[in-house]
């Protein structure tokens, strides 16, 4: 961009007056803010007019459409400023910019003075004052024109040079810039040299440091630009002496490659870094600079401009975050899989660490006294748990629901006890009886205690396996600081998926020698769930949360691949299809339910009111009216199930297309002497179904399991043990985990949930080890409504979910897949519905 040159008005007398003034260090009379803004004025060419006279100068500029000016006077050997602007700082900045402009004018005019005999040659050079900076001969007054030399070197702040006068003996005397002061009687050409030098340096970006009489150029990019574009011209125009450190800058950017050597030690491992440029290995002082800068581009004396290979920088940054700025310290052994999960940095392991890694990753069978109750795949699971413990690591047991994670952990506590240490198992309150029953039945020698509000882990003599609900642990968080456990187990680990929740904070404060998380759905919501789980298991393993979320947002596919590779040694996941050959596959299908006339009228009315209230911008509605929108979606889902769920309706059962369809299916199933489990999120809907069952199949036993059930074991036990056809009505949240209902063969999901993982948990209450019959799963979906759209979306997302990325996390994620509110909720039967589904899925 061309810089505008201001209109200049001056006389020779005015020029000589201002030349004498500028030989002093005038910048000291302005503060740093003013000088910064003045340089911006000067560089951008914002000065419109400069008018010089003997004694004062007028500098004009524009702010917007308004003209303003500053009047410069030289009073008592210093600048004095008056301005037309009400903003004093702005006025002084314009005045200082005027002084920079005057310096340039003086330098240009001085260059044309007749004392230089090589004027024509000078004009061909970049700097018009070439010979004046180098000359060493008498001028017309008989005074010696001294030679000026620029001595360049590199310092931690940047590129620096000092201007020195060269004596007859070749020695140098530092020049004071400007050198002319009151009482000095130096020649005009010598003073001209210094003025011109100041202009050269300012144009290149150098700052003059009066305390040590040096010029400093900061910033890697500016230094690189100067070396590449200006330095050779300076050498042709000036007498320059550069030391080795400056010459190394001329070699350009040098790439540093790093290697690491890991050595085992007490309390973790230590890393020794090797930094190389080609074959040259950096010494401790040199690579210390790099560690402190996380490998970013920098200047190192004698090496020049260097940076670590960009592919290797993340490893250095992780290391610094772990052990501090200087990169000195020990880390847990498991961090090797985090720091060096990718092959960007060669890693050399000591013999001890090689044996450790082989032991962790090995598949060799261990000599373990397996409890007889374990199935073959559960024995392998026990060996994996032991291998993790022996390797001083921690793990995630993520077997699919129904494969016996509880019995595998109980076996670990039995065959590998830690004497004198309490163990802690944290789980949902509804699952406490399951743990108590399983341990008591198979390992009666293990003492089990329930952690209650009046306990503090020292209420008993000796040690025990303490069972605590997540709620109880959160309430007594302060007690945890005083205890360190042998084993700490989090069952249904998705309970700590929210990293900011109080229950998560409580769990993170648990100290234990060995930590395990159990969950069949480690990614119930988003990949951040996995980060939180590993924050409990192995702090630092998946990096800092902000960094993790940033990569997840920008490079989700790359993060998926990296996660698979990084966490694989510490995760064990088997599916029923893989390990339980005797478990018959489940048969899943959708039942598309019609809507009654009343349902259609209510659904259409709600959608029209919703679009009229919120508009079509789904993203904006979520931001500004999220709660109200969620209420609308809930009402729409209720009317899909049964219009009687709406507070203002009093409908007959026959006016619910879904309930009527369900009753027909149940009637058919019980006629074949089958057992049935019916899930719903709406307890009021389950009550309506119960009423319908009494009317249609009064001879069938009906059980109920909801959040209001006092003793969950009673209806579960009675349903499991009863002979003949029977039905159990289960709310998703109350019975979705911690219960076994494998005596049933039929599962009905009355209302699709946003998250398929929750549905899978419910289904696996029936389709689990011990089930010897084919399980039929029916998802009841109302045609042409929000239910069907969400169901299609869940199918679309299923592949991603299974590939580590997660599922449709919650209602707010709908905005990523539907362009408008109508597209999400409108009633569209038939061809319109199928077209919309295809557009929403991107097919």
C-alpha cells in the first residue's frame, strides 16, 4: 500500500533550525502511548501537511472528515505542543509524528548537500548517505569527517547494533545518538551521519536505547525480514561488523528435530530430550530456550533462528504442562501413551520400561486362581484387570451391558486383595443391592459395608469394601481428603460425564492405588464424557479440557483416530456377539403407530403455535428460549404417545393410536404365554397402559417399577420368578440400569429417547447373560412426527457413536441437523415425510 507524502512547506533557515533541535533526544519528552500512536500516524502517512518555520512547526491531519492540527514550538531545548484537538494524547501524538516527518525531511535534504563528492553514485544506492557514513577525510572547514561503524550482535531480546566512531588506531568509541549537544563543536557532516543513521534504523524498525546507546530490533518476523531484505543493502551502504551470532541469522530458519529417552524411576519416569539441527546436538543451555518457548520459533545466539518441527511441538507443550516451564520432573508411566501416542517423536525406552510396556500390552495368560463362577471371557477380563494393576495404571472396563462387569471386579477384589486397605465402590443408589448381593453370594469372605450419612470409613474395626451412592459421596465430599483406598471403582461411570458437576468433583477427589471405571456406555453424550472418565482414572492422560474441546470442535475425525490409539491399552470392551456365543441375538424392529384425529388436531395446533411464537430459526430459538422450546418438544412427544398426557385434555384410551396399538400387541404376546417389559419415560403414560391392560387382559399379572417404587427388588423378583404370562411397566430412569429382567422375551419402548445409549441400557436389562430365548424389541414411533425424525437421526448417528464419537447427546444437538423448527416438528405423513427425512439426513 502506497504511503501518502504530506505537503511540505519550509525554508532553508527553518530546515537548519529544526535540524539542530532534532540532534537532541527529543523522544524522552513524550510518553510511550504517545510515541506508539505517533509511529502509527507516521507509518500510515496520516499527516496531510507539514509547515516549518524558525521556532515552530504546524502539523495537520484528519480524523474522519474533521481536520485538526498541532503546533510544535521549541522552548527551553525541548518540544512544546499546542493542539486544536480536545484529546491531549491525540494532539501530542500528531506532534511527535510531525517530528518523525521532520527527521525524514532533514535526512533527505542533508543527503543533497555538496560536501559528498560521490553524489551520483549515492543516488543509485538504497540509502542516499552511503559515503557520508563511511567517509574519513577532512571537509571544507578542515575538520575530520570521522568514520562510523555499526557493530551487530544477537541478544535474547533480538538483533542489536551499536554505532561507534572509528579512531586512527582502529579502535571504536561509542557514538551518542544524537551526538550534538550544547557546547559541542563537531562538524556538520558528522552530525548528519547520525541523523541519517537514525532515519535508517527507524525505517527498519530499530529502537534506540539511550541508556546503553544501542539500536534494538525485536520480533522474529521483523528480524527475518531485515536479514532477508535489508541487511545486504546496509552492508553495501555502511561499515558493518557482525559477529558469528549475526552471521548465523543469514542461514535462514533451521528446523530442530527432537528425540526422547525415557528412564524408569521411583514415582514415575524421567525423560531426557535430545535436540538436533542436522547432526549438531544442542547443549543444555540452548535447548533450555526451546523448552521454555514450547519449541516455537525463536533466536538462539550462535544458532540463529530455530524452531522445533511443527509435528513435534504438541509433545513439548504437553510435557511443559505436566512438569513445568523447565521441563524437569517425573510423570506417571502411563503418560508415555499420551505424549508419544503418535510417531512424531522417536522414543527410546530403557530396558526396564520396555519390559513394563510388554507386560501392559501382552496377551500372555496370567497364573490366577480364577473363581469358578467366571465364564471364559470373564476370566480374561480378570487377567486384564490384574495386568493393569501390576503395570501401575488404571482402566476402563467397558464391556457391553449384561456381560458381568460386577462379577469381574468382585473377583479382582477377592484374588488380589490389598491388605490393610479399604476399598470403595461408587454406584447409583439403585445398584447398591446388586453389588451387595453379588459379593455376598460369590465371595462371602469379603466384608461389605454401606456408606451412610453417619459413616466416615472408620466406623468399623478392620477393613471392608465400602459401597456408596454417588449422592452420598457428594454429600460427604470433605471426608475423602483423609482417606486413601486400595481400589476405587466407579460403576455406571457415565454419572461423572459432566466435568463441572459436584458429583464429578467429589469423585475426582478420591485417592486410591488402583482406579477403575465400569460402564457399558462410556460415550453416553459426547466425546467429552471420555475425557472426564480418564481425568478420574489417569489425570493428564487426555490433556487439558480446553485443548481437548478445541480439537474435538476443529478436527473430530482426527481426534477419534488418536483416541482409539491412545486409550486402547487401558480400555477393555467386549460385546455379547463377540464373547457370549450362547446368547441369542435380539430382534429389533419399529412399529409405526398411527395418530387418532384428536392427536393430529392437537399436534398440528401445537406446531403452528410453536412456529408462530419462536419463528423458524432453530439455532436462535435454542439460544434465547431454550427452556420454552424444550417444553414445546415435550408436549409434542406427549401427544404422540397419548393426548390424555396433555394437562388440558381428558381423552379416552381409544383416542391414543400408540396405546391402542400396544394393547393389541400385548394381547397377542400374552396369548403365547410370554413375558413382556414395557419402558417409558412418562410415568403417567405407564399408568394409562396399566388401566388399558386391566380392561384388555385382566388375567395377566402386571408389575410396576418407577421412581416411586420403595423396594425395587420386590417387583423385579416377583416378575422374574412368576410362571406364565406377565407384564412389568418400567420407567426408563428407574429401571434402565441395575436390574435384571431376562425372564422376559418382549420389550416395548413406548417413546423414543434422544439418546440411543439410554435405550440400549434398558434393552440390556432383558438381553443379557442368562437369557436363553430370542428377545424381540419393538420401538413404537408415531408416523410423520418429531418422533420419527429423531429416530431417523439416531440411526444416522449410530455408526459415529460406535466409532467413538458419541451419539445424539441431547435435545440441543438437534439444531445441528435440522434447518428450521418446522423441519423438526411439522406433521408430515406419507411422501412429504420421507422427503424431509432424506433431506435431514443429508442423503
